[in-house]
């Protein structure tokens, strides 16, 4: 493989790729990329899941920021600037390992996001609504579906709109994060001055292997996404300069925006009171009593006066934050799937860019349909239990997301070798070491998601997920592994269906 063609279009690019890329519009500037990245990486739906692990979670958050988050920023800064084509991670993976690997990897990368939008994010939004606007009472089934389906399809509509309009959702979402997390952190300080804080000693921060196994998948899930803006590479005004700029600034802001609220939750609530779904919302409600309200002897917080008003504002900001998380990921992953469609690694029907909007409308609609199906199926299978729905879908979203990076992270070292002459405005130090370390961490996390505790005591005490028992370890293994295998096979099917597009490039 020669260096020259990789920078723009490979020698075997199908005619469809050239015709579809002409429909793309350049609307994506430096600060748009920065705000997009903040919405991509800083998600509030998993803050409670991390904090529920106690003070040790804060330790692992900082450790992984150093050994995982920073190296992945370095990797993305190089690949995004050197190979700025539309499709980003699909382009990097397929150029490094071929279209079959790119097809499988890209299907996993895409399917995660409609699953996440229709499951974890929609139930997080409805929980915020019921907590602050419905007295903590669950919505009726019809009301639940009205709220969550509106949430899903508003997100899909934002992804369909041309990027000069749709990009305002990530911009609003970024400012919502600043306001929500900043207000919460400042209020924790006020709460601590007035009421004291929940104490823990230095020993509580000590890292353990069991804690690492439990935390590393969700922390990595929080820490991935630097590559997402590069899925719109041909829509950037100056990708080679703007990608490294936005990646490094968003990395620093993201660690800060995660660390402060997690530490705040640990200071305010006892670990036993922190849940994956409602932990952050419960902490908001409790600390906001400093503006009006009280905390009962059983720990139940009731807001009144200014506390109630600010609590409602926080709920609105929370909903905007989770919506913008879903929108940015759907915008990016849908573009990557569309690129694979016109590049011959997915059905040609999906590889169509709308002449009117400059967006992959067909894939956007497909994502909405998948999100809707996941929402309805998960709600019915869990008998309407928001906590069970949240946990089940989050586990699936994490596993499919992390496995897709097994193709993305090695691409840095492979493309350095295959395409040494490609201009690189930014070059990551030690590319082979970065690829090996990141890939090894992702592989470890993926194995632990499927078989928790493997290597120490598989499904033993300290590793068993909530709601499961040791004798159910094989059932759990199949529950996690079979969907992954099914998604990989669908990726192979997509590649097979892309054969006519590939053949058009060679005339065979």
C-alpha cells in the first residue's frame, strides 16, 4: 500500500465514494469540534455507576486518565490529522486491516449508539423527570413511552438536520455540562460547610484488583470517543489543525468534569446509598437542600423554595446533557456506517448522503428504529423496572463499544508502518507502545465484561454483577457473548452485501 492515496481516497475507492463525498458540506470548525468532544466524552449517565464503587473509584479514574485517556488522545490527534477523511475510525481500521475488518469493527461501533440512546440514555432522562417533576413516582406505561420515544426521535431529528443546524445540540449540551457540573460542585462545598461531609479515610482510596475489574470497563466507556469528530472529517474546515487542538483541550476538561462530581457524590452520600441509575440525581437533590428543603432521618431529601427551583433547573440540564451525548454519538457513528456503505463494506443502500441535508438520513432513520426497538423490548423484558433496564442495556453498550476499539487502537502503529510518507501535522510519541498498551487494556476490559473475575476467581465474591449468583456464571457468559458474536456476524453480512459496490471499483 502506498502512502499517497491513503490521505484522501484509496486507489480502489468505488465510484460511489466520490459521488457521495461531493454532497458533504464544511460546517465543522475548531470550537464545534471541542464542544462535540465534550458531549461525546463527558456523560452524566454513568457517574452514579462509578461513584457506587466508593472512594477507590476516584483512584482508578485518575490512574486510567494517565495510562488510557491521555494515550488515546495522542493516538487520535495523529490519526485524525493524518487521515482526515469522512468516516474516521472506519477509514483508519479498513486502511490498516482491510475492508472486512473495517466492516465488522464499524458495525460494532455503530450498533452501540442506537442501543445506548434507546436504553440507558432514555431511561436516565425519564428518571430525572420523575425524580424532580413527578414526586419520584414512576410514569404510567403510556406516559413512559410518550416521553422516551419523544426523547429518541428528537435526537434522531437533530442528527438528520444539516450540520450547521444540528451542531447546536452539542454546543448546548456542552454548556449544559458546564452549568450542571459546576453548580453541583459549588453546592457540595456549601453543603459541606453547613452540614459536614460523609467521611472516608486514606485507606478507602486504596486500589484493589476487584475494584479494577469492576471499574475499568465503565471508566474506559467514559474515556473513549476522541475519534468521533473525525467521522465527519470531510465536513471539517481544517481537520489537520483543529483535531489536535480540540482533542488535547477536551481531554483536560473531561477529566476535571468527571473527577469533581464523582468526588462530590462520595463526599455527600454513603457508598451504600449510591446507585448506578439514580446516584448522581440523589446527590443533586440532597445538596440542593442548602437552597431550600431538608433531609429526613432515613436520608430522603425534600426540596422546597429556591431549592426546588434550582433542582428543576438541574433536571432540565441533566436531560439536555444526556440527549446531547446520544446525539453526538449517533451523528458520528451514523456517518461512519454511511461511509462504509459507499466504500463497499456495508449495503450500498445505507451509503447515501442526503443532497438536501448533507447527512446520512437513511442510517439516521435506521438508528431511530433500532433505538425504538431496544426501548420497547428492554422495557417489556424488565417489566418496566428502570433500574434493570438501565443495567442491562448499559452492559451491552459498554461491551460492544470497547470491542470496536480492538480495531481502532492498533491502527496507529500499523498505519505508521504501511503509510510512512503520509504527512502528519502531529505525531504521537512511541506509536507502537501506545497501540499495544491501549489494545491490551481494551482486551482485558472486554474479557472481564464477559467473564468477570477471570484470572482470579471467575464470578466469585467481589466479581458477581448485581442481581446474579455464582451458579449462573455460564448463563451470564452466554448473555454477554452471544450478542457480541451476533453483531460480529452481522458485520460480516454487511461486508458481503457491499460486494457489488467493491466490484464496481475494479470493474470485475
